C-alpha cells in the first residue's frame, strides 16, 4: 500500500472537517512551513490539498484570521501574521505612523461617534466643568486588516466643534485635529494596566473573552499644554509589543494600576 506524502491530509483527529483543516494549517505555521509574512497557497490549491469545497476551507481560514494567525489582503490572498509589531509609546504616539514604520497597512473602523455630557473622569482630565460636552469616539485600529486596538476617546466639544465631521472625512485623529486647528499634540501621560478582555472588546479584537490585554489610559495636549484628547486604548498583546520611550510622559505618581 503506498504511503501518504508528508503534505497529504489525513482525517485522524476527529471533529468537524474545517477544524481539522485549521489545525493542520496552524501546525504548518508553527513548524515553519509557512513563515511569518509568507503568503498561503490559493484557496483552490488548499481545497485540492484537503479535498474539500471552498466553503469548508474558508471557514477554517476565517477561524485562523479571527485568532490573528493569518490576515487577508483584499485581492491578494492570505498571509501568515508576522511577529508582534513594535509599538512605541512616546511624546508623539501615532497609530498610523507606528504601523507604517513596521511596514503594515492601517485603517480605523469608527464604531461610535457622538456628542455627550462628559463623565467625571473625562471632565477632570480635559479641564471641563462637570458634565461639559465631549465628542466620544469608539474605534478599532487595524493593521493589514487584523484588529490590534480598541479605543475610547473623548475630545472637548466646545473647543473642537467640527471634529466629528473631520474625523468622518479622514478617519484619522491627527488629521481631524489638524482640521480643527490643532497642528500638533503630545502625550502628557500614559498609565498602563493589565486586564482581561470583556465580551464586547473581545469580539472587536477577535479574541476570546478573558483574553489578556494591556490597557493604556492617556491624555494628549496641544502645543500650549491644553488637553485635546483623553481616552483608553486596549492592545492585543499577542499582536503588539509596546515600547515605552524615555520621554517622561508616563505618570507613575499613582503607580501602575
């Protein structure tokens, strides 16, 4: 009886076929058959290898994508996710610039954008009267289509009345602030906290609830020192490695909470 080749697929693990395909591809990645940054074979090639239809194959690939093992470039195919992205936290922390330096394409999915009365912590950080108006923005930051961050940010609405329209137009906080007259801004302080992903955040980052995350609470100010953004960002620690740059911006007065 002929022996199967090493690249042939054998259904020996049990369970749904798509899970077996997912496990086989994950093993290929772990063993280095497909290295970080490599393009996977086409759907047609993989379907022939595993002798399945494309619907079954796509479910396996979607699961690998959801856990961050691969990412898909529209019109180009699926690629193995590369090593954690170095993400500097410094006086000028910019999502697009950080990912651009790592050679990743970036996009921001805005989930919520509305003007509300400030919560106490937001009003205090932004120097507003209690209950003053703020523009609240919730978004997901993606690199090569893979979700890396979830952010909740508050901006002083009275000072930046046109920010919602500018943000909808550009999708960039930096560009939106510039359109509102804030040519530059810097990080005044950042506090880092280890936490577990709650259900909504987990779904947005495509991880399981309870997955370990790192939360950064921060305040950005303009060149004159006036606060322009207060917010929290949740980082997927298996996809991003934070690098704290020595700029005296991390507020350690209360310790790391």
